[in-house]
C-alpha cells in the first residue's frame, strides 16, 4: 500500500529557489493485547526496536504483563508476584532482550524484576534503601544496556530515584536537588542521560534531565499543572503535561521544541510513555474513559535545497529499514505514473538525501511505503 507524504511537493522549478522545512507527522495505531477483555484497562509502557511491553487487566481485574514482538503477543507473569494484588506484574521498560518492571507480593510490597527474553529467567531487584511495608518497595522503570533507573518508596513515605548497574550490582540514589521533599522518580535512560520528574513543595510535577553531572528542569510550556518526562532516546524525550486539573496530554520534546502528541481517539487524555528512534508508544483514554495502548509511527516529509550540482531532496532517517519509505517522482500530477527516483540515496545518520539532475519542465516528488 502506498501512503503519500502529507505534502506532495510542487513543481521542481519553483522549489529550487526556496527550501521546505522537513517536519514529522505521526500515524496512531491502537495496540491492545488480544487477551485484554473489552471494558478493562490496558497500557503500553515501552518500546525497543520492534519489541513492545505493557500490561492489562484480565477478566478478574488482575494486572498481567504483555510482550509484543511485532507479530505475536506473549503473556508475562512474574512467578513471585501475587496475581490478585492491585499491581500484579507490570513490565515498564525494555532494552535488547531484557525487560524490567515490578510485581506486588501478598503483603502489598512492591518488588522490581528483570526478565530475560532468551533465558526466560526472572530476577528480583530490590533497592536496599526501599521500605518493606505495604505500598513501599522498588519500581524499576527504564533500562539501557546494563543500567536501570526507577524509583523506590522508602519507609518514611518519600519517593527517591535510583540508578542500578547490572554488572557491578551498585545502587545509586539520584534525587533532583530541587526536590523539596515531594519526591523524585526516574523514568528513562539512554547512555549517560537520565530523565524523570520531581515534586516541589506545592505538589506540582516538574520534568528533569540528568547528564551524569548536571540536573536540568524540563517544563512543557503548556503544562501549567505539571510535566512528567518518562523516556529519552537520543535527544528526543516523551512524557505528559497537564494543562489543568487531571487532564493529560502527551508530548515529544527534542531539546528545542515541545510538540503535543495526542492520540486522536484519546478524547479523555493521552500519555506518551516510550520512545525508540522515532517510534512512540503509550496509552490513551477513549470517550468512555477506557484505556488503550497505542503505537505512533512517523510519516516523514521532504525538504528540497539547492546544491551546486542540482537540487538535493532529503527526509528524516530513523535507522529502521522496516519503515520502507521510498522516494518517487512524477512529471504530471494529473496522472498516477509515480516511479522510483533514480540515483543513489545516502544518509548522514540524521537524513536520507539524493541529488537530482535538473531537467526541463516540472518534476514532483513524494514518499511512499
């Protein structure tokens, strides 16, 4: 099926004089585990390549984990968890073949876990500083290679961020210095960059970024009632902001620009919770208040700039061959004679690009998939 980009470029002769800024639009696809019964909630937590994890409420309203590899759904239930507990098994992060999350035992204590997709082994992860009472415990949330971040509930009722290394076994407490007692929770990690949120004395949530040395506060300008930053991939971050009350809107932040990311079916709220490359996952609430997972995939747009040896056409490169976007051309928009553009497509890790040899008349371009 061919899906043209949102802007079919006008005549080449007209475009040689000016450039068109490339933008990214998204297609939202509802992604609900097939085992999740209608009327019960479900959520998508994280994405890594083609692997996606989340959880849902079963017919007994127990929380059950789920893993989707792009074609097949697999149920995930930590054998140490109490299936009748409110939290059950909640996968919240994935990197490579490792999934992290939390489960709740019969005493109401939260425990972290790591599950390996190759060995099928479950390993419990408990921060030594976490409380051991009901409602306390450890919540791993994000993973990047051998580093895991999240939060733990201490016996004093406070929430603290942590960084855990699978190789060394070291737990490091990481609280935003502006956390004035409300708590810090870390949601995502990519390399040395960690994102999360903290609460100020007024109870307002603020996003934060820690690069291993410096803490930076991140607030969506529309989030007058709070900003949560959940994940990071490269320079892109996703999360939610609250314009007022308990209304949630998803966002994508690239370090310069805040873009609202709301599923069109999410009439009662959207949360962007995971990102891998340019693909985003999360959840939305429909008109009846029921929660659903979603996968947002990018639709690239074209840019044309003048080069010495002819106009150069470029579009975003996401290092994901499965996206399969192909540049096509047509000399007459009144026909359907779209053909692949000749020449070699190169990329610089940020954009694909191809230089076109000028010819007489108009030439139109589009991306198709």
